[in-house]
C-alpha cells in the first residue's frame, strides 16, 4: 500500500514510525507493562509527527483563542510554533504535509496511544486523504484551566495510520451465548483453568526469572494447548519509515541541520583532507554534498539472504538492522541479571573500571583493567548503576574467554553471515548497567552488534563526513558525545551533518560497516555481543593510515 506525504518548499515534517516504548511502561517493576502485547502493538501501530520546537502553553478557562497562551522556546521561528487558532481551550499544530492514501482509504489521526499528558488531551479525527487536496491540523484540548503544559522538541504531537473507509460500516455486530460455539467455550475454559493453576504455582514457588511470571500464550500466538492461534500472529510491528523523512529530522535538538549551508572546517581541523590532491578533494566534497541532499536511511530488514546482505550492505558499506535473526535464541528470555549471576557465579572476570574519570580512557584503557567476581560485578552495576565506571567490554574478551563459555549454551549462531573459525566465533561481550556509554569512534573492521538484553541507542555518521568529526587520534574523535547540548558551538564543523539514530531492542542485529562513526548508550542493563568473524574478508587494518 502506498502512503505519501507531499511537502512544499520549506516544509519539514519530522515523521517517524512510532515506537512501542513508553516511559511509564519502562518504569513499571520488571517492565511488566510490556508483557501486554496489545499495548505494544497499539503503541507502534502507525506513524508519529514530532514537534519542531519546544514550548509551554496555558489556558485561562475562556472560550476565545486569546484565552490560550503559547510560549515557544527562544529562537523558535514563528511559523514552526503551534497556535491557539480555534478557541475552546485548544492548541493547534500545523502539519507540514499533504497526505495521500490509495482510493477508499482514510487516515485516522490523533495522539500517540498510551501516551498521556497531564492537563491536555489529543483530539482525534478521520480524514479522507485519498482525494482531499488540503493539509490538516492536529489539535489538543486542555482538560483544566491554569495548567501549564509543556511539549519538548521532537515530542510526538500527532499519530496516524490508514483505515479502510467503509469497513466499520460493513460490520454486523451481534451478542451470542457462548454455548452456540462449543469449541470456543472449551478452549476458553481450558485456558481459564490453566491460568488459575499457573497463578497458584507462581504464588507458591516464585520463579527467579521475571519472564517466567506470566504464561505468554497470547504473546506467543498460542492457544492454551500449545497449538498456533493464527499463522500471521504478530508480536512486533516493524513499520517502514517514510522515504525522505530523514532529511527533516533533528536527532540532536542543539544541532541545526541545513546540509546545503554546512561550513567547511578550518584547514587545521581537516589534516587528512589537506593531504589529498585538489581534484580528489573536490570530488569527495561534491559527493558528500550530493549525499546530504537525501541521506540513505538505515533500514530494518527481515529474512535477508546472505547474498543480499553481501551485495546491499557488506560490500556497499551500508548499515542495516536485521530483524528476527535471533528469534529462537533462549538467551532473549533467560538473560536477566539474576540468571547470569547464578550461571557464572563467583568466577573471576576482568572488567574496565573508572572510565568516566579519565577523558582519555580510550588511550589509557590498559591501566583501567581490574578483576572481580562476576556475581559481585552484576550486584554492583545493578545496585549502583555504575555506567562507565564498571563495564565488561570487548577489550576484556580474551581474559574472560573461559568464563564466558558458560554463556554460549544460550546463544545461537548466524552461520548465514558468520564463520566459526577463529578465537572469537561467539563474539565479544559488552555487559553493563544503564548509561554505559561508548564514545564516538569508528572501527577498522566490519561489525555485527547482537543485542541480547536491554536496549541501546546508537548514533551513526557515514565515513564521508570524517573531515568534520575532529578525528585527531587513531579511530577516536575529539567529540565524545554528539548529543551533548551545545556541541555545535564547541565544534562548528558539525553543523548540518546527518546523524542516524537507531534504537536496538533485544533480538536486533545491527551491521556497522567499516569506517562508520558510532557512539552507543545503554538505556537499561544491557548485554551485547559484537562479531567481526564474517564469512567475507574483514582484515583491512594493515592499510589503515594513522
């Protein structure tokens, strides 16, 4: 199905496929809210438009438009700010786009599901976008007066998805006695008995693994007897991003993005480029500017063949998120901190310590290594959230090889892409608390990041813009964190570069090609494995210039 958004010159709609994540769901004990699959699916069942600015708004209780005051953040262009257009305690966002659906399909438009804001509520609408030549607005209505409401820049203000126009009118709803469907009655009663028995067992013998505290029949698409409920059952939604939308996104609010106006860094800050011939420099600069007109999005793909991966990504030097490749790995369900602690026990491991106290940690990493029992390591990072002060990283893989063999029993292997030859066939682990952070750098090999437990945010920048990234030491940048407030003021050559943002969920595999700059932040307790043992040549280090 084709869904299009037409933009006028100057329109920059920040559209993205909706995320299943919600802050309040993250905050529930053991994140149990995510056990409700209908919530997850609803959260991701459409696309979101993000606010182009931060602002506060307040309503005094009156019916006139002037009874709502909107206070945009300093520096906000007037045409980007929402306005009190209609009165009745409403705030209006202008949607910079004319949507087009195929004949017979409308757009349902409203607020993001399960995302409440105190004091204000989204108004929903259904729009015939298969013929309408008009843009539309998204409106929110205050629920009480004298309440200051704030929207942050890049906070979703609009959520939409297509619906077939006459489908709901063709429905013939009925109420029937359950005895008219004996098989349905039998299945329901069987499930009800099994659920009651399960709850009794859990109360009597609480399981150590949080995922064992719920039955998962519906989540896995199974009936209570283990038979499949539907062949096309969905436990995740993976919506395509709007082609071309990446050009309008601002992953870092403090970084204005205007690719055509990006300044050349001073000559002293681009030594590698200065060593090139004048014509070669012109070619590289022109190529960079052309690519900035429409940066290639990082796609999410399912069921990709080895041949497609080689041609479209490995040889093309193009990142990709591989979805579903780890679906059968038992580690995805088992690997809680308690499970790992009891599996490895008190075996001594080597970790990195005191990373945050040393701004030049990457240059001095060997001096920060220490040993400690694995169970003590887990207890400490869970209790204290040590972030970068205590982190088991790929740098410690060789020292921990024997201990980490115990983890391999829960891991599968991607024979389609990887070779079992060599000493790192099972990959190099990264185990740490929330806020563990790997600063901006590029690698000298192609890498495959397998996210097993927790979530990570990865920012990536293409190799073509290396001259703008202050690369003054080996594979590291003077810039540690591209998302740091005011980073462009400190490093002006960054202005306008395109930064890709990827959210890694458990079971995702991210291919990071050689030379791609990236920084990684753990959002939860996290376990990641990095692989470099691809089936194809990956030994380019010898030709790398310092």
